[in-house]
C-alpha cells in the first residue's frame, strides 16, 4: 500500500503525471446540467408576453374609462372619442401596437376594446381577454 503511495508521489514530483484539467465525463455532466437549467428558464417564460399584453390593455382601458367618467362629470356629456380626452384627462392616448385598440361608444357610454376583429365592452372583472 505504501509502495503505491510512494510511486504516485514520485510521479507527481517528476512531472510525469498528466494534470490536463477536467475529464470528458465532468464536462459532459456540466453541459447537461446547464442545458436542463436553460430549458426550465425558456419554458417558464413562454407565457409572460401574453400576460403582460393583457395587463397593459386592462391598465390602458381602465385609464380611458376613468378619464371618460371625469369628462362626463365635468361636461355632462360622454366623450365622442378618446382624442377629446387628450390633454386635460389623459396624458397620452393608448398605443395600438400591442394588438388591441381602445375606443369609446357614446350610445352605451362605455369603453370598448378591439382585439383583432372582436370588439367588446370593457369591464373591470373581465379585463381585456386573451391577446396573442
């Protein structure tokens, strides 16, 4: 037993031992673990985009609804369009680049959300619905 230990020590001291770093198996294990972690991150982030668009739509529609109600309380009439609210009641009009459009309907005094070809009245409980 001690002879084997002495042989190993002699090889180390003489420089015959090959200390090349990691073995192939160690490198493969690290690569597999990193691949698994990357897959977990990718799959957990796939639904975030749609949820964020829904939250932005709900926030925009709620802002327009509050501004329209304030306009109606001030003037006595429901606004004809969102552009009437610009300045005194809204700082900026809601964007249309997120897959939805927000408008006003004077006949029902409501905020309407258009997603694709579907237009519906906005409600606090339902929100905007699915946006792709």
